[in-house]
DNA sequence: GCAAATTAATGATTTATTCAAG
DNA sequence: CTTGAATAAATCATTAATTTGC
C-alpha cells in the first residue's frame, strides 16, 4: 500500500539512507530552505513532501535523545546496583572474615580505605458562532498571508508568503518586499454571526474531532 | 511600540475581545480555514497574521487548563488540610469530652459514624554535507509543495499547496486535483557535495542559533 | 508625576508525549 | 514494535503592568 492510497509517508531505502547520512553529518533542525532542498532531492527516489522531512528530523532527534537518556539511566542503575551489591558483600565479608577478603574487594571495586563503613546512594456575545469549514470565500487570497522569517544561515529576516494548515505552516516563496496583512485589507465581511446554533468545536482538554 | 518596529504581535483591544468571545463560544483548536477567516476579520482592527491567531488559541487553551489544574490542586490541598484539622480536632475533642462535641463535628463535617477512628486518606559518505541557506534555486517552485489536508469540518481530504517555514507550515489554497511531489520532478541536482567543510547545524539538544 | 527597575502576562518556540499506521 | 504524525506541555523571550526612589 505504499504507492497510492497510503495515508502516511513511508520513506524508501534511499531516502532513509540519505536522511540518516544528513543526520549523521550534524543536521538536527533543518531550516525551511534546507528542508526544501532535501525534499526536492529526495523526491527523486519517491513521493515525499516537506513536512515528511520536517517530521523525520524532529522525531529522529527526539528519539535519539530518548535513547541516550535510557542508556544513561540504565547505566546509572547498574552502577548503583553494583555499588549496593558491593556494599552488601563488603559488609557481609567484614562480618565473616577480616583483612584478607576485605582487601580483595578493595582491589576489585576501588575502595580507597580498607575499612570504610559509610556509602551515599543519592537521587473567547454570540454563543452560536460558526465557521464554514468548506470556506466559501476566495481561497487564493484568503489562505495566503505574509510573514517574516528569520533565516539562520544568512542571518537575515526574509518576507515570506505563507498559509496556514492544521497546526502548521508553509512558505510560499516571495522576494524581499515590505509586506503585511494590514495592507491586504479584509476581502469580505466575515460571516461571524450566522443564524444557526450549531457549535463546531466543543473540545475541552479532550482531543479534537479528527 | 505596538505599531511599527515591534517584533511580536500584540493584540488590540478589539482583537482580543473577539478572540475571547470566540473562545468562550467553544472554539479551542480552530482549523486552517477557521484561522484564516478569523485572521481576515481581525486584520480590520490592526496588523495580524494567521500564526498569531493559531498561537493565541494554543496558548489560551493551555493556560486555561493550567489555571484549572492549579485551582483543583489548591482545592485538594485545602480539603486535605481541613480534613486533617478536622481529624485532629475530632481526636482532641474525643479526648476532652465525649458524645456532645463529637456529634457536633459529625454534623458539620459529614462523618458517618460518631466514633470513627481511621481515615483513608542516510547513502552519502561525506561528513561535510552542506546546504546553502540562501536558496539559489527558483524559490517559486522550490518552496511550494503539494499536500493533502484533512478538513475536520467537511471531513474531506483536500489537496493544498503548501510551503515550509521554520518549524511550521501554510496552506496556499489549491483546488481538488490529484497532485504529488513526484510528478514535479526535482528542479535541479542538489548541491550536496560542496568543497567547503563548514557544518551548518551542530545543534545537539541545545537551542539552535537564532 | 516620571523614568529606571521589577514583576506579571503572554506571544512564540521547542520538547515531550501520545496516537495510530504499517 | 517501529515510527510518521499530531497534540500538549514546557520553556524561552518580549512586552505590558507595577513598583520604587527621587
């Protein structure tokens, strides 16, 4: 189901290899243009969109950190366990025999004094407002919006034309021109007070309808 | 400093009132088209962009939850304190006098039994991969990308043209047409093996350069 | 009254968590 | 069980309120 009716992107082997190589080369949070370049390049090997690249890096970075953390905590736990065991053994041996065994553990576990006794193991007036999801107004103009973007590479602020999408954004290119939404006056009066009483969004803390 | 050289949006009184009204009406996570409509409408009262609306709802919702949580924990703490005091008093009284006082507390605090005593409480091998942030290739084509978007209102998947921007995305409109990045072949070979050795992104868990 | 200095709000990002497709 | 996608939580950074000393 990878080719046509697939709901989510799954990277081809080549795409994955390249992404990993890029990651290994030090790229963690690619900029907009970087993402675009990567996407363009990778689209040679199969269907791919900018957001896929974006998400890939995001997840990869996060899961890398996660892996590291787990690794570290495991190590710590192991160390602590070892220390604990060591301590207990040490104690036990002290009680059974004396100098010989005690000195043995001193050697293998790094105790500095043969007879140390203490150890630390520290740790929004209309309640009937409605929006037509279908969007009846001119989508071309309605969905574009100008935006300043700071480019970390060139260290310049660029004016980009953008539009919104569920919880995310996309550049539409645009040259350097002073631009603002104010200049572009509202296209038509927003239908904010319709007659119906239906509510669109009832979500409260719970997850929104999908 | 609200009008011109301001780095961040600060809502006008009207804008804020409308946003709050919308929120009160039940809107929590507005869809792309909702955001666009709101933005268009609000731009009548001052400079505003879609992302501002997006962030506003996000923050407002989050801080509402936060407020609620804090309120609840405070209440709980108070309750527990009261119970504790009550319990102590109860005990104290038991020791001093008998039936009369004990029964008094039963009444006001809801003890069920007068004498209860317990409570439960990537294929490259170049480690020097580089991307020009400036983006030398045709930005128009390079930065646009087609994308399917699920519209929760109409419950339809729409094809939208989009572009990427630092950690975000924007709709650029587009009618319903089968479209994919594959169809749009890579515009030019990506300059993946430059001569320099400079690394772009060294970020590791730390915050990226701004 | 008025700025400089602090603090409180809140806009904008980044990170963590969760969901669900494969 | 992995991992793409989405959402929520945490955090950072700037702006508006306040306070403070003169």
